[in-house]
C-alpha cells in the first residue's frame, strides 16, 4: 500500500493537492483525525478494496491538537511495508491572508477573539511536528492552481515508478526569484533582444527572437554548458529518489532569453525520454 499524508496551513492548497491524488486513482479522505490513521490503514489492508492500493489523507489543524503533537510516533507505528510519504504545504502569511480575503472563508482557529494573523501563527505552532516529519515541503506563495497541480502530478508520477520529473521555469530577475527552485542559471550575460528593433514585444518562443539569439555563439555555448551540467548531475538527483527537480532560467525581464532557453532545454531533455514541463512565469497571469 502507498500512503500519502497531506498537511499544511489553511489556504496553502491542501484541497487542490488531495484532488490531484484522487484524479490519479488514490482513495482520498479529507480532515481525517490523526488518531484514526492506523485503524484506517489496518482496515483497508484487511478488505478487498481498490483503496488498499493507494491511499491519500489530509491531516491538519482541524484534527485534535494532542494527536498532532505525537505525529512522529504515529508514523513509526504504521506497518513497515506501508510506503508512506508526508507532503507539507505552506505559504507566506501575507499570501494566506490575501487568499482568505478573496474567498471570505473563516480560518478554523479564528473566532471573535482571535484575528486571522494570530490564528495562522498558532496553526504553524500546532502543525510543527507534522512539518518536521515531511518528506516534501511545498511553498505555494507564488503558485497558481495549475502550478500546484503540476508539482503534485510530478510527485505522483515518481511514486508510480516513472523517471524524475524536470520543470524548466523561466523568470525575470527584476520581479524576484521564484520559489521552490533547485537549480538556477542567470542568462543576463547573453545578448538581449529587448534592445533590437522589432523584437521588444515578442517572446523567446517567437521565431524572430530564436533566430536572433542563435546567431550568437555564446548562446550556443551557454546551452551546451547547461546541458553538460544537467547530463552529469540530474542522474545523481534521480538516484537519491527525488520526485522532481525545478530548474530556474532567468534573464532581466523573463520575456526573451530565459523563455528561449527554457523551451530549448525542455525539448532537448524531453527528446531523451525525460518527463519535462515548462513554465514561463512572466508570460502567465499574475498569481491570485
């Protein structure tokens, strides 16, 4: 049996993560009291049900606090042949506050005497034993829904035995570094199409920009150097059971050079059988 435990602070995307696992064929349960986990696992092992193959549960602050204090002991009490993963989602407090403001939902720890900010702080304290036990921690502060779905799909794919997933994400340094990146390349030393007449309003995916960049030998050299590094070290990441690796490709505005390189690298590694996804942060809608 494969067991995935989803946890994290309210508003961080736990429901979205659980839905992705359900779509992937997992039997899912939201808001499971921690004290019932062992009994649930044992019951499913003794029944002839599709749920005895892949199980995903959400255990969070809605559970009883003393149960969460003993969460590490609970994990140790699970049968040794259960393949268990704990995925903890969180976001910066200001991002969570904005999400609660947009959805107008009440935080489970807030009441007339407890403001949202205080509730989020208290929630972090209660969930610390779970956070400390996490195999994967995902910061969703700058994620849109499709970004989180992509990350979860990568985790699921790895758990079902496929190769490590690679996400190439282009971005602009002037808008800050993206979160959750594992490796980063800075392309600001390459010729900038922004200053070429007729190219400013295009992106690195447009043929005219591609043609301009590929006229410069240093662009090819940069591509070859990045490929050489990844060819050598990605297998080491995969050997250590990483479900995914996120590679940031940055330039000044995130529109030309980084987009071009992320697209080219993505095609290169996809052609070699790697599971690849490509995201262009500055070309997509701003995060909600």
